[in-house]
């Protein structure tokens, strides 16, 4: 499990709620719930937090998949 440095965690904020983030396993989690009452979770890939809101992350993954399909 890649650990995000305490220095980086001290400045990162959730782009949805604006709250600080804490690391839980392989994810960063907002300390304040979003409008839907759930805390927002962000994946960490190769030690890099992916701080895209969930709906934009799904769109980015779909676009990336489409680009890979076009190259084949």
C-alpha cells in the first residue's frame, strides 16, 4: 500500500467538499460527507492520488478506454 506523505496530506483537499483528506488503505477519503451524505473516496495509483470527482473519473476512464480502442 503506497503511503501518501503527511506533508502532502496536510495540503490536499477534497475537490467536492473542500474538506481535508485522510488515507484509508489504498484510498484518500474526505473528512466531510458530500451532499448525498457519503464521504468521497479517491483512489491512489502508483502513489499518485486521483482527485477527480467520481462522475468525472468514470468519464475519464471511458475516454481513455475509447482512445485505446481507436489505436488498435
